[in-house]
C-alpha cells in the first residue's frame, strides 16, 4: 500500500544541505520513501529562503519539483480537517 508523505521545511532543507545537522539521517529516511512527496508553496518559499541564508544553491530545490520528486499538490481547504487534527 502506498501512502502520501507530507514534506515540511526542516526535512527538505536538511536533505538539500550537507551542512545541516540532520542531513545524513534525512537522506536515509528519503531512501525509504516513494515519490512524490507532497508539500505546499509556503514550504518551498521558506526552504528557498533558508537555503539562501546558508549560502546554498536553490537550484536543487527547484529540480526536485521539476522532476516530480516533490509535488506542490497540497490544498489546505481540501485537507483542512486532517490538518486541524494534526495540529
């Protein structure tokens, strides 16, 4: 059974930044996941900001989206009850 994974900023930045303290752990976790990983525009925006602040290229971030590994397929209105239960 395949299940969707909702990707937040921290793991996304850690995956892309070898300098991140959790980089290697996150890379190991990603190997166990099946794409696409779902996220939203706010996460991509925050990740791009944090990567720029760390002086890291944001090209890899956008390449993950272009290749379909990360998909911006999250609609808060449609998922509101699930998100409300999580928070």
